[in-house]
């Protein structure tokens, strides 16, 4: 992998995208962004009411995330981005911003996801987990990325991920 990494920490809500992405990005010297911070208030309000986002809701948000990545890539910065990136077409938008992007897909049991979602303060209610799981398209064999099981402790996941990136194995 080139010295300028572009990692997208992806998965449904509650997988630990931010919990892993932030410290992993810091350890790797990447500029980190929380994708939720780019959502317009209308999207946050909609999800808070338990209404799933549509593609029309997501496209402007994804374009903002891609622009953020593109700007940093143009400056030679590596990036870490926490973003659900549930569908391949969404990942395609992000990949266009930095073609060497690697997707770190977090997966776990429904029980773990529900437990994590219920234990945190976030605008995404547990009720939307079903719609996210239904929307999720797993990484294709031609997509650059890895799948990470979230059942291990967060610190261990971060350490393992950082080691893999530094070793050039992703």
C-alpha cells in the first residue's frame, strides 16, 4: 500500500467505525473524519424519527465525504473516514475521490450490534438496524478491503488493524 493511506471504516450502525477508526487513524498519522458530522440536519432528523435514508438523501452526503477525501489526497494527506458505505455504489463515490482507498468492513452479530446501539447516545435508533442490514452489500471480491469481526475488544481490533496497515498487508 502506498505511504498515503485512505481508509474507510464501514459497516452498519454500532459496528465501531468511529471507536476503531479514530484511534487507528491517529496511530497511522491519518486525518480522521466522522462521516455522521457531514449529514445535513434533515438526514439526522429523519433517522432520529426512525425513518431510513433513501439514496436521494445519501448522495449529497456521500459527495461531501468524497470532496473531503479528495482535498486531503490532493495535499498528500492520508485519511481515515468513518462512513457506513453500505452499498457498492456508495463506495464507488468514495473510491473515486482516492482510487487507492481501502475499505475496512466491520461485521458482527445482531446481538452485539443491538447491545452497542442501545448503550450509546446517537441519533440512529436501534429500530433502523434492520433497514441498514437489508441495504448492506458486502465487499465484492474486486473491492480493496478487509473484513473485521467486531466481537474482539476495541483495543485489540485497533492494534491488529494498525499492524496490518504498517505491514502492508492491506
